[in-house]
C-alpha cells in the first residue's frame, strides 16, 4: 500500500476482512481532493473503478495509489439532455494507466479536443455528504 508523502497509506482491509468498501475508500480520498486508484502488483496494471479483486486475474489484494491527476482526452462528445444545457463528456486516459469518464470544463465536445492534455480539479457535489466531483480542465489553463 502506498500513500501521498505526508499522509498515511491508504488502507482497505485484507481479502478476508473488508473494513471499508473500495467505493468508500475512493470517496474518502475525493474528500481529501485526491484522485485515488488501485494497482494490481500481480498484473502490473492500474485498476479503475474501485474493486475488491483484480479484474485481470482475480487476485487480491489490490494496492491503493494516488494519481497525479494528469492525462489525455481519449474521446469526447457533447451531450444534449432533454432538460438543461448541453455539456461535454470525455474519456480521460490518466498517466498512471487507467481511463475514467468525466467532463472537461470549457470543452466544446469537438473531435479537435481529442489528444489534448488535462488535469483534475475537484468541484463540490450536490448533497450534504456527497464527495467532491473530479472534473478536468485543460492543462495549459493554469
């Protein structure tokens, strides 16, 4: 298990006794403004969305790590809901080797945006106990 320098390692129990669910651990790290993911030492690969066992071979335990939050837009499109304004939805390839769905603030959802670099930021979610939402911004927009 690893952690961020200055912070205790992320723990989630052993395979026989689960102290907290992987989802709860991930949400707790979001509350700390950290984008956590799991890593399978046996497969040598990042694992995302949080799981109990490795999807690449079923072995456990998985290690928790914290992402740098930097990545590349793999795919992007603009969603036009029945109610509300259109918004971009993107698949982001994080530098640590996992892909996640999110939104990119300021994106238009155009094909020209594929391949651009992004970094994570956290926005408050609706609801009293909801963790912040990981959303992305263009990396050059610092």
